[in-house]
């Protein structure tokens, strides 16, 4: 992640050869959530869980962007 983000975005700590911990705080929560989501790699939200609903809203918004209906996806209220 280090080559894909700026030091000002948050604190990056090495966990092992394939894993790092990125810590950021922002209000609103969508900013660090989207920052990590667009970096092009898988990630988890370990703690606190507050960014998870934000990520789901962003996911749903991006999913609707192509205009094609999806089964089981809410089309309003997000």
C-alpha cells in the first residue's frame, strides 16, 4: 500500500511480508473508506466496525452506476 498512498492519508504499519495495518481518522468516515477501496487490493476492516456501513453504501452506489438492475439490490434510500 505504501507506493499507492501518501503519508498524510494515515499511518501505515507493517504486519508481515504481505500484510499492513492502515490507520486513519476522518469525518466523514467515507473518505478513508473510499481511499483504501480504490487502491486495487483486498482489505478488511478489523476495528472499529463503523466504516463497514459506509463501505456498503459506497459499494451499492458504485453498483448502481451502470444503470443495470440487480436482483436483491435496493434501488432507493442509499
